[in-house]
């Protein structure tokens, strides 16, 4: 079996920092590659002792930390599936994910124990809770294990994962991925031009597929990964300067906050080391791109389009950022993309829109316990997440719309059906239609158009308060409008485009 890349780096550069956790108010913590390699083996042995089978599920939960990042390697070494849990979820949401995943072990930051306590009685299949960065009991348990790799037939490279994405049915779905084609990863690495001496900074939470996935790639290349526990714009600049950070992956919201810092604050920090900024999670507007390029090296901005399910599908190079406004680039190496119209006919002519389908050797396996949803979203070997796109005459792709109404607020995915299902639990609400409206700060925010039951009275603040009891903060409607009835098609479907139209009038997403 091929040797694991982490072990190779541990052998050839044992003292090189693999993880650096550097946050204001917390002691700096650094793990070398040999320390990370040995700790990952030991954690894997603990998981195996606890009865975690190959492809068994382990839920991980916590703010960004070296211990959380290291767990991804330990779970992989055990041949198990990493199930990142968003710590911002409510107890109801978290309990559903843990229960639905069939996880038997929960690996959690001591800071998140209140969430665990709130769901413990609702997840009886969880046999063990491993608490890290707490009283030291877990760390002692791990250190007592042999440092050699456990005897598990585990493919080297990126481990299996199951990241939950909200669904059109109102419940999140686990996107199970047990394979990643190393040739595809190598092609992406070569296209963007990553180097062994790159230093990666986490910009965003590690429960998100982007920050975690690119951090894993960084370790595969032998790069140091710098961990920022919670995002803070000025502290992010400090980390770039102090550690000579050369690459990261970011949604638009954090970069907007950085660019909006006062000039005298930005002037305190050297940003010239940044060579590969990967823009994703939501479209970056042209205005934001120009602001970024005014503060960082002109050839550092890359953009990718992809999804939790399908990985990275397109790449837009630095030379095209301003030349191709609104484009998400050309297909990534090894990726096949086709567009289909509503009748299933392939769309090939420039400017004509169709639903975007991808064929990839690294495609996710299925939606866990929701194979019907997986089957509904595929055409043979090609799969879709419902985005509508078109090509220009040079073959560059542009995302025109999201067929399934997904909202991207600050880089976080919000599916309207999930919010609607919660709102319609309120005794005063007859029905609700949820959709995105433009936001200068977050790109998009959640809006709810509500119809009340006859004789009921309810205000916008009460709708928001009710939502807060059941939904993570980023899913809560930031604005509410009330209607006597919702516009519908002849077949009875709600015409959200009519509800959206006044909010988006005169707004050009690629410009603003």
C-alpha cells in the first residue's frame, strides 16, 4: 500500500511546523509534522479501541484549533468518516445531524460541551464523547497509545467525510464522500501552482468543506497550516504578516471586512507574501475583487466554483479576474461539465443557459439515507446541485441563477425550505416563502414573505425571535414582509421570482 503523505513529510521534515495555532489571548501552540503524524496514529488507535469500524462515523465539533484539524488525520488513519458538526446550530439541528449520521463517537471541543449536554439524551447511539482541549484526560489517553500506524487498510491522502448540506425538503442531508482521485487533486494543485513552502491560513470554520479541504491539501503538500480560532479582520492581517502566509481560501464576507479596515490599520501589516487567495463559497463581486487587488499582490487572486458534493469544478486565473467579470472560469483539470435545458437536451451554444452537470472521479458517493435525492440529481455519471449557467464564446462559465433557490449569506448555504418549515410551525403563520435579498455586507441575506392565519397578529420581530429558537443565526430571516396571499403559478407553485423582483431591481450581483 502506498505510504501516507503525512508520514512521508514526518520522515523527511520531522521538525517542520505542520500546525500553528496562534490567537490573541491564547498561548501559541505548534505541532511539527512528526508530532502530528504520531498523534494521528494514536488517536486512530483510540477510535479503533472504541469499536469504530471502517467507514464508521465520527462527529467532530469545535471552533478552529490544532486539535480539531489533527482529528481529520486521526479519523482518516482509523479508516472512519469525519462528520464535521457546525457549532452554530441549535440543539434541535445538531441532534438531527448526529442522530442521522449514525455516529457512535463524538469528538468535541470542551468549549462546546453545553451543546453536547443539550443533545445527549437525543442521540443514544453515541457511545463515547471525547473532549479535547479540556482537562487533559483525552490527551493523556491518546498519548498512552503506540505511535505507530494502526493496522487498517486505509488509502493515503484525503480521508472520507460526510458534510451536511441543508436540503430542499427542510432537513439537511449528509453528502458522503469516501474517495478523492489523487490525479484530480494533483491537477488542481498544478493549475493553481501550489508550492511545498506555501503557508496556509484558515479563513473560515473548519466544518465548511472549503477551509477544511484546502487545509488537508496543504498538509498533503507538506505546508504549514496556521489556525485562526475565530475570525477577526485585523488579527487575520497580523497572522499573514507574522507567519508570511502565502495562501488561503475565503468566502467574500471576511475579505470585505479586511478591505474595509482603516488604511492606517492595514498599513501596519505586510501583505506581500500572499500568492494564492482562493475566492469561493459565494461569488465575489467585481467591486470586492478590485478592493482586494488594491491591498494584495495583483497576481494572487484565484477563484473556484464548486460544492460540497462535487468538489472544485472550475478555476478562474488571476489574469481573468477583471477581464471576465462574473465568470467562475474554465473547467478544472479532469472535470467534465455539461449544460442541459429543461427537456434534457444538452446546451452548447454560447450565451444559452442550462442546468450545470459535472462528471468527476472525485464525485461524492451519495446523500446518506437519501439515495433517492442523489438519483434525482444525476444524468448518468453527471451530477448537479441545481445551478444554472452559460458559457461565453471562449468557453468560460458563468453562474446565472440557482435553480433550487439556495441562499448564500456570508459564504454559508441556507436552503429556503428548511427556514420555511420552521416558520410554518408557528401557530400564527399559514405559509411562508423564503428567498435571498441583496446585502452590501453579506452578499445575500434571508428574507421571509409571510401569510398569517385568519385573525392572527404577528410582527416581524416575533417572527425573528421564533426563528432564533430553532435555527442557526445565519439562517434567521433578517427582514420580513406580510402578504394576504402569495403569488402562484397555475399549478399552485409559489412564484418566488415575483416576490424577489422588487428587492433585486437595479442590482447587478457581479458589479456590487
